[in-house]
C-alpha cells in the first residue's frame, strides 16, 4: 500500500471517488481556472478521507471541499471570485465560499500575534510546501491537484494514514492554536488512530485556557458522535484535557473501567441518543453531577433535556427501579438503556416506547382530589402499585 501512493505521483482515479455532484463542480471550476492557472488543489480533510476510503475500502462521506489556488495574485483572485459569484467569508485570510460547500482560498501562512483564534497575521505563501506547513497534522496536509490528480505529501501524511497515526507537522506552528489538542482527541475517536508519542508530549504541555467555550464544545461533540469512543476517552485523559477543561484528574482504574464499558456497550446504543452516551457513562463512573459537565461545556439545550431526570445505572437493576424510572419517560430515552437487560425488560413490561402510567390523574380528580392533595395521592398510589406489581 505504501508503494501505491507517493509524493508527486498522479492519481486522477482519486478524484473519480468523489460524489457525482462534487465531481461536476470540480469540472466547472477546472474550466473556470484553466485560463489563469493549473495549480488548483484539493486540500485538508477531503484528500485525507479519499485516501482512507481507497486504502481501507471505507465509505467516509465527503460532502464539502477546500481548494487552494496558486499562481494568481491577491487582486486578480478577488476579481475572479467576484466573477465566480463566491462570497468572502474570511477575506483577511483570502477565503471565499462557493455553493455553500466549497471553500476557495489563496495559499497562506499564519503567524500568531495575539491571543485567541483570530489573533493571527496572514500573508501569502510562496509555494505549496510552505502553505502546507500551517496544517495541524501530517495526514491533513495532503494536496491533490484537480487538473491532473498530482498528489503532494511533503510531511509523510500518506504513511501516517496507512499506519493509522496522528502526528504534528511543526511544533512551533502547532502550538499557535491550542484547539488542535482537542482536534487530535476527536480525530483519534473518529478514525481509531493513535497519536504519535512526540506529538502527545507536545500537546500535554499546552495551555488550553485561551479557548472559547463554543470552540471547546464543537470538538467534544465530534468526539461524542465518534465510532471509537474509548480512543477519545484515552486521549481526553492522556493529553491532560480532562484536567485542564473539567478540573478533574482520573486514574488508570477509571480509564480501564470506563473504556471497557464504552467499547462493550457501544453496539447497544440507541441512534437518537448516541451523542449523549459518552458523557453519561463518563460522568456516572465518577459519581458526579451530569449538570456540572453540561455547564462546563456550555452544551445546547438538547443536552439538558436529554439528561433531565436521568438516573445513574445501578449495578443491580430491579424491575421496581425500572418501573419507577419509566413513570418519568419511556425507557428508550433512558441513557442507561445500553444494558441489554434494561431494554428486554422495558419491552416486556410495555414501557420501552411509552411512559408507565400506573394510575391516571383523571381517576383521582373524579374522586375529589385536587391541587396539592392530588399530587400527593397520585405519588402515593403510583408507589403502591409499583411495589405490588413489581
């Protein structure tokens, strides 16, 4: 596999792996740029994922593209973007949006001049290699020419993809944006890749205090949705992210217990709850409040709704416990339902898709109960029926 793809080789067949709509857009853009330059490259994640698909016979969806255009000056590029109908979304970074799913930019180098993710001075790069150095990881620095399929790999990204490895390109450039530590964590969880040791050592020492809560949550949610959640857990701890973001230092026993639970239970996760399970299991095994971690991550309201009235999954789950829980919501919405016995019994008792309603309030209203007394009597009879039936 290593001999099949190499720096400087031409692989037009990779372009043919793109979805039809993206192939059609590239054909249009090739014709558009042809009179001005033939140095137009797909860059970043789309090239990485094309290679992953081809090498490992995967089917990772590619829905958008980043293009870099070489051999055109800044003024001419701006005029061409206007002619194309592309909208500037980061003009100071020479970035334009075309058709909502294609970013077109000039090659650039960035230098950190102030705090925050906007504190960069930007200038045009001289060539492809200089521009590719600003990328975070070697696997993300690949470039594929849209005219002839020439593949550029200045930093060993192909080898990293084959080895399922994540590695930093340049230490000093990498340290200019601390969000990249969280990106390493979520890439590992999404791809099942290990992070190279030297890169880990660099990331462990980086301060994450300059990151906005919004940017932190975005990377965590990508990890929550990932396939290899136990990889994400490992690097959440190993890169010291957990300690720096949550203020919690966890030991090896916690890691092995939680990683085993994530890996073993993942096949039972309900699709509509998938992104909530990691945080549920992670928090449950610490015996900490769900609310604490939701607040730190500044999660959207859907997370608060999902965790509302959730209970820790006990080691011994009695029918009475499940019935009581089902009076709050159907157990298909219980985040402890990844245990097979929970789902089996909930379906058996009829409160998997429907709440358990032991007694209807209308019955008590007809008996003359109202206000506070209605609520008290409803609770008393509910508990009585649960004790008697379960």
